[in-house]
C-alpha cells in the first residue's frame, strides 16, 4: 500500500532532518530551522492519506517549505483556503517548532495569510483536473527538502540552494534519497521540478532510472516569469508539462 510506505519514508526523513537542523544552526549556516514534518506531522500524515494511494504516476517536486505555506501547515505549497476547501483538511492541531522565532509564529491551518505560490499551484491543478481525488490520480506533490531555513533578526527565508557546508550537502543528499523512495513507492514515470533547483536535484538523483524529469517555472510572486501577463504565461508553462 503506497500510503503506508510513503508515511514510513516521510517519517524517516522527518527524524533525520531534525538532526540536520541542529547541525545547520551550530555550523552557522542559518540562525533558525523549522521542521514542519515534526510539528505539523498530523496534518502531513492526513495529506499523504488522501493523496498517496490514488494512482498518480507523476511527482511534482517543490524546493522547501515557505513561511506562509508548508511552514504553517505541513503540506507542500499549502495555502489556507486550498487546504480547507480543495483538500478538505481542517480541525487538526499543529504544534510548534522546537525553537520558534518571534518573527515567524506558527499558527497552523487557520493561518490568515494566503500563500500565493500555493493558491497558484493548487488552483491550476483544480482547474485542470477538478477535485482533490482527480488531482491525486494524476500528480503527487512533495518538497525536496522538508526544512524551512531562517536567518537574521527578521528571520529571512533562505532557500536550500543558498546554504553550503558539509551538513547542507548531507541534508540535500538525504533529500535525494527520499525522492528516489517516493518515485519507487509510486512507481512514478515522471518528475516535474517546480523551479530550476528542484529540476536539477531530480535530474541528478534519478539519473540512470527510467523516469522522465521535466521542469516548470516556480509560482513565487517574487519571480517575474510567474507574474508575466497576470500569471497567464506561468499557467501555460506548467500546463504544458502536466500529465
């Protein structure tokens, strides 16, 4: 059963990432690290339960949690309304990071700010396929790295491609292993890297496997490509690689 295997794989990554988080802070790579697979595990577990056994053969791979999305709710590209109305997930308590930063409070499923990347990704999937059951018959969404990396007094969000050092390398290699596990559990034949970082990690990790790696533009509002023509070009770009 895919769900059971995915849960085992995700929980193993969760536990290993907790150790990497401690080492990243100790090395000075970043000032603070959140592991939403730890404090939002019950929500993530529910997400896998509804998505992991629908037959999807395409994995959509994000980079890592954002402070307004998975960092709050434990779901890749989470956005408050999408999680509630499209995925039907609500009423599950979310805990707190081991060392919360005052500038990045975790509220959980009632987080008041919509994550733009999440509304774009899940909105497009809903427009393309319909409800969540139909979406998960086609695609399974997962982030490459499960950790949210924060730096400085303002807890600036740092992406995994901006950190270096031995722990960072070991973390990303462990994340590559998790991606391979997910692909094998689902017997997936394609991975779509959402953004160049995810596409590069997937291409390297899956080299030699019979898996097609495609890429698409990242939906971040900080990306000029995602905003071009009111987002229409981004939607066309992503739609062109969807199954």
